[in-house]
């Protein structure tokens, strides 16, 4: 239940359960389909410590969580908020592209983790074979190959389940359809059809065209849609006493033959045309294709639009046995990793250094959202350098036709997936060179030119800022200054000393923290109470001069679910400096085992030249000077 409170707050931020059509998750973000996006509050969610970013794109309301998105999704799923809406019920206001992105992400994201893991294992097995560490005839290889290949071989069954859920039907019916497509009898019939003078089979007089549907992608998606469409029309018309087994019966009897007679061959033809079309475009100029994909991939990731290309990669592997699109993405990912490393090495801002360190390690394994949202995109130049490096590096990979032979999210592991069945060749070397260039170029360019101004490259920690403020004899020229007073009585410490990485790193903004001695929170300025968390442990104030102030009482106190907290003001109340906003039982919270250290954060710190804490290491009282905001 650790993430239940965060799930509750996110659900409230998207307009409540009644506003949610469906939700799925990928590696770092929750992807909501909402009935009315206007009922969601992106700004409120952005102020939540558990939310990295909010993006509205591709017909989805996307809440970026980070690596623990699965746990938050599970908390939402326990409330019945998992994906299950029909794509046909999304309303007429969405364009075709938005619906396409929603359908594709809804079908593929539920198993993206095991999909990537299977591809990585295939890559490692190829590496082991190429280096002579293992023999393809050994039992160990065969067991591990079966583990790596099972998901791909039985793709129609897996996709049958997720597509059935996405299209709003019974996923077990669509799984059974996928199972029929990969049944040993059908595979044997396909193998027999390849033998000269084989006997042609028919379905009650209608000739059958046998196709090997193992590892196929598009046929089962169309078959699942047809099954769900039929199910929704016959289920309401059947008596309740028989519909539970007659509806599946009718769907199987109708859709399975239709799949082998029409849907499968047509969809297979479409799959082949899609793969051939990509091959044609790539063949015209693989260098230009690399430049294009390498430059724009991260832009697509920002808006969640990259899912439109993922099925094409999987389809290439299914139809062609290899894919040249995924390699072009790798330099784009490593370009952002390099740019993040450049920031990490150059900046002296402890806050930024902490964010860059964790984001850099995540980027190496294909998760670039923390790097993009937290580091490179806000600084602009590093993001551009990462895209330029990615474009040039991908052009090199395109020119040398670098290829992957299994699916996996682009990461360091991708190099192993590029090893051909025949062993190492020049395309693998080109991939190493091109990707290495993207990484090193972005890192060097960012280090030398990516951070502009002393505020970006020589920012100080809260403690250093306070010390320099008290000893400096030459005041810094500022355009304005806003003074905030202490909302609590207690002992003031530097933000970097808070025992919570999110606050200590400064990811949420600059500020300070107080170890409280009384259970009262008062307004630090004149302004408006703009947010009060459902659990009452945190609140947000906007000052009359525009400062956005987050006061978070205690660490992890969200888990108390509102116990021991009593609000004394309501959201949208106009408050005066010193007005009582919140009371809490200090002793009860401490007895429950929670750290009462209370961060006071300026959420929009980027709007200020600096945020200086004036009482580090000193006792403070309510309304004593605490923070100076310099413009």
C-alpha cells in the first residue's frame, strides 16, 4: 500500500475516477484517457513531489512518475482503473493519429518490460555464440533460447490478451484466437503447404491459405478488434443465462475461420507492405533516415509519440527477421546521456548535480525521461547538443546499415542485439563508433558550451549561499527582492541535509527546511492558498508577487493518510502573513516513527536569480525572516 496515497492524489489530479476512461503505463509514465481533459489539473500534479512531469499529447494525459510507475499503476489498478475501454468509444473530438497512438500504447505498454528483457537475452546469447562461450547444440543454450524466444513466438496469444482489453472485449476470447493462430496443427499445415505436390486444404469448400502466424503482430490485432466488435453486438442480445458461454462460442466459431480466410492473409499482406515500404524509404538514403530519426526521436519521446514507431520495429523483426530502425534510435538515447554527463561534470549546483547523476545512469539503460525533463530540456542547449549528436551518430549507423536481430528498448544492451547470426561484422563496429560519437559530442559540447551564466555553472548550495550572504560586503545587483518569513517555529537546516533525495537534490526547487518545535504552520507571506493535499500533510501558497511556495510537513507523512493533521484554511482562501493554515500533532507523528523535518520549497525557483536561506543552522520563530527571493 506504499503508493496508494500517491495514486489517490494522481487520481484526484486527473479529475477523479469518474473522469478516467482508461489508464496504462510504460517505463516511466501513466497514460490516461480522460473523458474531459479540462477537469484535470496539470499544474497541481506537477507540484506533487511524486510526479516528474505532466504531458498532454497523442490524445493522452501522461503523468511521468519514474521507475516506480509500476507500483503506482498497481495502486490505481486496485481501484479498477486499468485499461479496458474500447477504442471506438473515445469520442469524435479526437483525430485519427491521437487514436492510433492511444491504441498502440495501450496494446504494447503492458508487456514492454518482458519484451525488452527477452530481446536483451537474445542479444547476450548471440554475443556468447560469437565469442565461442556457448554452443548452439548445448542444452543450456536451448533452454535460454526458449526463454528468450517464447514471447516472440507466441506473440498472437500475448497481443490477443492486451488487444482484447484495449478494445473493450473479453481478453480470454482474443487470447484463444491468438492460440488458434499458433496451434501446432496450423503450424504443421503451413509447413506442409511448402512441400511440393502438397494437398490443398479448405474450410467447407473455401480454399485456405496457411500462413505461419508465430511472431506476427498485425493479424491478431485486427482479429481481436473484429472479435470485440462482434462480442459487443451479440452479448446484449443473448439471455443472461447463456451469454457467458454462448458469446465466446459464437466469437470463436465466427472469428477464427474469418481470421484464416480473410483477416490473417489481408493483415499479413499489409504487414509485408509496411515492412517493404520502410525498407524502400531506408534504402533510398539510410544516411538521411538516420539524421531524421536521430534528431527527432527524443522530441517524440517528450510527447509520448514514439509509440507510433515501436510497432514498426516489431513488425520488421516479424516480417524481415531483422530491423534497421531501432539502431537509429540508440545514438539519440546516448546523445541525451552524454549531454547529461556534461552537465554533471560541469555544474557546481548541488541540486542540478544530484539530478544529473541519477538521470545519467537511467539514460544508459534506455530511460531518458528523467534526463530530458529534469536536466537537458530545461537547460535547452544540452538537449539540442544531444539531438545533434544523436542525428550525426544515427547517420553513421544508417550509412553502414546497422541492424538489430531482436527487440529491446535502446540501451547499452542493444549492441549485443546487433550481432548477426554469422558473427561480428562492420555494421557492429559502425554502431559502436556512431553511438560513441553521439555520446562524446553531446558530453563535450555540453561541458564547454551547454551551461551559460554564473547562476547555471557556479550556483551554490543553500548553506554556501547563506554563508556568502552573511559575509559578503558587496551586494549583488538585483532587480527585486521578495522576503518570506518562517511558517514554523523550530531549527532551520540546509535543504541538502533533508533525508529525502527528492527534496535534498533540489529537484523540486530551492529552499530550506525546518525541524519544527510546535505543531503549527502559518502563512509565510500574503497570497492565496492554491493547494492543500488530500492527506493535509502539504500545502501550496502563491504569493502576491508570484512565488510558488510548497510547505511539506515531515518526510513520507503522506502515508499517515491525513491522521494527526487539521487544516485551518481552505483552497483558494486569501491569506495574510502569519495566518494559521494548518495544525498537526507533532508528538503523535514522531511516535508513529516519522521524520518531522519540513521542507519549504520555492517551486518556481527558475523564475528567480537566486533563493537565499538566511537562517541556516539557527533557531527560527514564526514570521522570522527565512528566505530571500532575488529577481
